C-alpha cells in the first residue's frame, strides 16, 4: 500500500508506531499492510475531526475485530 491520497508516509509510520495500524515486513524489509488498513485510517481521521485524542481512538480501535 502506498500512502494514498491524504496520508503521507510520515503519517502512516506515525500511526504504525502508535499501534493504530499494523504491517508485516517482506524479506526486503518492505511494509505490507492488509486491505482493512484504509478503513482504519478513515476511522482515525474521522475521530480526529470530532476531537478525539489518538489514545481515545486507539481504545475504540482495540474493540474492533482484528480484520476491521
């Protein structure tokens, strides 16, 4: 997955460092993100728009099924 519209590489890495999104690594150390990562990014963005902190968003994301 490339950073996609509206998400910089730095943003993706930041969210990953905060365990809001997750990736696996290839043998060449390239990040691979599951398809549902785009959905999680949208949830993070929506939460921030309504004033939630990243900690609050992380709490809510932890309640979702793993593939959401």
